[in-house]
């Protein structure tokens, strides 16, 4: 299945550069909770509807229509590129059906910053 194949590739990429544990050290507990709420909340990010988050406890029933969110630092060395993707995925992938969270003001700029910091540790 395509999702599983993508996941396997991502894990292989993570292992090859020595990424073993999520690095969420930059966010305190309250900020991590807030970010997690945005990712899980259907009225907010709803990221789980489309993305597998393999390293996140509690994300057991994720969608797989988008790539798994894992090894983000390795795949997005420039954090601004990651932020731009979440702000408007269609800018880099014109036929993307990922909601343009910034352009359509689904999330505030601060919420996007928080989500970026959080998933950068996945
Ligand atoms: C309706 C489905 C959907 C939702 C909801 C969604 N995404 Fe996506 N996302 C996708 C699809 C499809 C892609 C692949 C196409 C693309 O790159 O735009 C993608 C790509 C991405 C990428 C690039 C991943 C890579 O490996 O290139 C990131 C990062 C991302 N999404 C983060 C998020 C975050 C964070 C949220 C929640 C705030 C979210 N997505 C919500 C469908 C979704």
C-alpha cells in the first residue's frame, strides 16, 4: 500500500542519518499540548485526518492520504520551507488537496508557528 511504502522510505531515511528520538525539547509541556490539540482537532488542523504521525502516542487511527509526518528535520532542513508548506501547500504542489491553513486563515500565524515547531520534532 502506498502509505506504508512511503512510511518505510521515511523511516529508512531517518535511520540512515541517525535520527532516533523525537526532538521536542524546544517546546515546553503546555506548548506541546497546545500544538497537539491543533493537530488533532477537527475544527483546527485536523492533520490526523490525512497524515500518519508514527512517532506520536495517541495518533493510532490516522489517515494516510498525505505523507507520514516523520523525520521532518531531515526532510525539511530549512524550517521556513516546512512552514510555507503548511501555510499554503498548493504553492509548492499546485494540485495538493491539503487545506492552505495560512492562506485561508484556518489557523492563525501563531498556531502555524506552533505546529511547525511541534512537527519539526517528529
Ligand atoms: C485533507 C488532507 C490533509 C490535511 C487535513 C492535512 N494535510 Fe498535509 N498533506 C496532504 C497531502 C495530500 C500532502 C501531499 C501533497 C503536498 O505536498 O502538498 C500533504 C503534505 C504535507 C506536508 C509535506 C510532507 C512531505 O513529506 O513533503 C506537510 C509537512 C504537511 N502536509 C503537514 C500538515 C499539517 C501540519 C497538517 C495540519 C495542520 C496537515 N498537513 C493537514 C493532505 C493533508
